[in-house]
C-alpha cells in the first residue's frame, strides 16, 4: 500500500487459522520487511470462545513485548470470523496494544454491514479495514476508516480502493492511516470534567432543560484554553462536575474518586482540572502536554501598620550597643589604672566604679566635675565627649525617622515558621496528591505538618471553600492557606479588586514543585491531539497572558513594602517600651536603695553592740 523507509519497520500477521500457510509465506517473502515479520495464529473457533480469548490474550502480550523493539509497527489481522475480530478488538483495547503509533489493518471478506460491532473500537485506533471481494476473476478491495465520535448508525468512510488493473486509488482527501483526531468531521459533543478553582471560576445558572436543571459554565484561563482546543479540533463540549467535588486520589480499595475516577472509567472524554502530574495518576490516565509548572506556597494575612514599641533600640545595631558598653568599661579601667600608677597620692582619686559612672553620665548628657591635676585625664574625657556627641546626635535623628515608620507584619514566610507557631492553623487542599503524600510521608517537616491534623491545626478543604476561608479565617491572622503560587496570585488580586487593599501576602519559600496538565483516559488518542495544540498555545505564552489578564490587579500586591511612613502624633501605644525601661530602672533603683538601707542598719547595730 505504501513505500516505507524505516530501517526498523516490522509487521505482525495475526490469523484465525483459515489462511493457507503457503500464501502467508509467499506474502512474507514478497514484503521483505526490514524489521522482520511475526506470524501468529489462533486455532480456536467461535464455538470455543473462552479458549479463543485465552489464546488472544497470550498472543497480544507477546506482540506487545515484540512491539517495544520497533518504533514503527503494523499489525495485520486476517479473518472472516466476526467473533474473532470482535474479541481481538476488545482485547487490544484492554491491553493497551493499539497505541496511536501502532497501525492496524484488518483484512476480511465480510461485508461492511456485518462489521458494525467494530465501529466503536476501531474508531479509537489508528486502524483501517480492508474488505476483499473475490468474484471469479474479478478481485476488488475496498479500504475503510472508522471515524471517531461518529453518530449512531454511521457507516465507515471509504478512503481507497484497489483493483489489479488500476491499483490503489484514494477516494477522499484523506491518506491511508489518516490522523483521525487532528480535526473531527462530525463536530462531536464531548463531556469535560471540571471543578471550581482559581483557574476556572464556576458559574451556575438555572436551566430547566439542562441536566439537574442547572447549567454549568466556567470562566478563566483554562476555559479559554478549552475553547481554543474545541475550535482547533472541531468539537463542542459540556461541563460535568464530580459528585464528591474532588480532583481524585486513589482509595484504599484501589478505586479512584473525583474527576480522576470519572476519566479512568471513561465517563468523560477530557479532564480539564488542571491536574497535578504524579506516578499514581499516570498509571490510570494520560496527561497532556504541561500547561504550567508551579510550586506550593503559603498565604497569610498582612498585619495592620503599627509602630514597634521597642523601636528606640533600632537606631543602633545590637553590636553597636555591645561595643559602647565594652568601650565604656575599658576606658574606665584604663583611667583608673593610670590614675593609680601616676597619681597614687591624689586625694580626689575615685574608684573604678566611680570613674565608670562619671563617663556614663557623659553618655547620658549629664554634667561632670573633673580635677585639674593631670591634663591626660582631660584629653581622654574630651575624646569620649566627642564620640558620645556624634553618637547621641546620630541616635536622636535616626530615632525621629523611625518613629514615623509603621511596620506591617508578615510573620510566616516558610513552613517551618508556621509549624513553630502553635496559635496558627493550616488549610490544605483536599483530594490532591499532596493530600496522599502528607498522609504517607515518614519524616521531615511534612510529617510534622501531617501530625498537626490530630491537634486540629491542619484542616483539609475544597477549592470551592477557599474564598470563604480567606475572607473569614485567614484574614484574622490565626489561619494560613496553602495552595499553588498562580492560584494564590489570582486570589490575592481578586481580594484587592473587591476591597482596594493588599490584605494578604505570599510566603517567600516555595516547596513541592508540581506540573499541571489536562488528562484523558489511558491510551486515548485524543490526548496526543490535545497535547499538540496545548504545546503551541503555551509556547506562545497565551496561558500566562490569560492568567495575568483574568484579574486586572494581579501584580499590584506582589512584594508590597512591609514598612510605610506616616505623619501623625505619637501616642502611648507607640512608645510604651520606653516606659517599660523607665519602670524597670525605678524598680532596680528602689531595690538598691533598700539594700543600702539594710546595710547601714546592720552596720549600726554592729557598732552599737561594740
């Protein structure tokens, strides 16, 4: 039928035992397939259907193993037995033998009217049906293709014919083994599973003619993507929601819930999602080309602008405060030692503690009496006064600036910070692979997060509950929400559009990277067709463009400042930290006074007894 140039091209012949071996061998010798020819035969007839199924299942397993050795494979099934053809079609679908890269040619003498049962299975395969009419010396072969999603009762499409005189002649614009899923000719109406999320906003309206008397509509980046795919492939679609409103995880009994279960059971043709790609899901369904790559982040409430009551300590770094104290101690010690060495007879010479307090008085801008016995004491005192003058002036000017600053708290920028705060509760998305991961991980911070569920500090919520949770719980500051980065951006932008304020923030830490894509049933040829279009759309940047334009304020609250300046009067709330220091100093001074009085009384009692 066609000339091929693949060096590893192979052909597998599968027969029901009615074809003469000599004809088969002459055919093999004529073809001379470079990748080799495999010949398989099923000897059971239609009266031994169970035996036929056993043989076919065993042969299909062998063919699958051999198919892996060749990237270009054609399977030729030769039979005039309708039961044999039906069993082969059924088992080839069950075993995932007929991937789209594998071509199938079914050769038979049966008329098309007796092969309607092959319509559904052959329409999902890269298959053609060759019907041979051998009337005396007049041999004619007609080649048909079963188009996908054809209406009930539709006939197979004749794409070519062959006669000994004219050879092979195409009867349509379609080539042999056409790509039936590149664009549908019948414009089918497909079912698409979706659920409300930041990428697909759910809109429910009443419609008496619709199922459940409700009309489902979604708006957002993913619905726009699905609209483009529907136009490109020429199909319409209708949304359906999972009964449990979940994305889908594997249950303990081996079944799947949510939209994944609907796709796996082929209740829908497309799972819009988007779905997180992982190994467990990839075993039961096929993923399209990735729509986007994302990370999980934490969303928390931004605090109100407030003055730090301990802001009077901020003009100087902690190391500067320590350096001042050390310098004061060292300078007092040097002056005391030099005074002891060079002027031991000076009457006004004080102790080391008195000298230190004298220099401390200068730091507090108080007066001091200095003797005129030694000039070097005046030089040391002058240098200390010069240093404290610059220091105090710098401190006072910086403090005035800091008192005009309001601080906006963003306390949780990592998962570890959330775990360390016993007053905060986490809200995680239910029915996702992360849900299963947290319940099975054995160690690390994610194990610690999963253990918080027993304490009531971890709650599993659905996407539809997140907007209400943000407005009621997260806004209070005692809850944080965990979701993918792009979803959080859209949620924050939506809140800003409604309130005019950046009330929430994203954590700087990102964790658990993920890939998001649409899905289809396992082995569905619709998935590669969707992937081809999705790749073109994502490479053009349309998905990210739709995400940004979905919310007009998507970048307004990105990395907003955590410090703002205001012009207002100071209140006691702003400077209560200074009064705490004052009160603490008075408590210490009263305590020292009490100790001094106690010491004097004890000394007087001792002198009285003497």
